[in-house]
C-alpha cells in the first residue's frame, strides 16, 4: 500500500501517481504536490504549498516548512553514524541509533540531486544548488552549491527574492 492509513494529508494535496509513492506515518500540508517515486517516512513533516519532485527521499526527523521546493532526487539523511548491525553483530533496531533532526525553512529551494546531511538547518528563502552536499547549516536567504556546499556570491536580486519569501 503506497499511502499508509496513518498518513495525514492536508486539504487539496496532489499526488500525481498515488500508486508510485511510499508514504507512511508522515504529515503532508495543504496544497502540497508530490511527484512519482517519492518516499516520505514516519515522523517527517511537510508544510503547506510545497513541491516535492520525483525520486526524492524524506526520512524520519525531517521538517519541511511551508512553500519549499524540493527538486528531483533530493536525499535527506537522519543518522550521523549509520550501521546495519550493532557491535555484537545483531541487526540494529530503533534503540540502537538516534534520529538527528533536520529543518528546511519557509520558501527554501533545494536543487535536484542535492544531499542534505542530518542535523542541518536550511534557512528560510535559502537556495541549495543542484548536486550540492550540505554538511553545515545554510543561513536564511543564502545561496549554496558544491561538494561540500559553500556560500556563493549572490546577485543583487537574490536578497530581495529571499526576503520576500521569508515575509510572505
């Protein structure tokens, strides 16, 4: 069942191919759009009027605020030290690791194939370039790109655009 019964869908959520998503235990805000092959795990929160593009993975512990754009193939992580087994060789369970929360602020945009490591805050109105690997917090309105992601010099229009998204 691609959309579990415990998913909380807001008003007018659009899931273009409901048989081709994997949603369970998450909250999806009003008027959000989800592309194909998106997975959103238990404990993740997606705000209102977001666009989550195809092949993106949003794991437990991720909060996406309102009006966020997530491009194709964006990956979030939630464990700083992932392992399949414990030291004694048994499969890890929920008690064997700690979810590291991640937050994406209102109006931020994350480009296709970006990876957002856990414990990161992406500020309101920030832009993360395609293919970036975000290893540190991104300030509100900042534009970052690269591996690892670094702040880029912004055009004169960028601060105005970012400020309008943060206050709208």
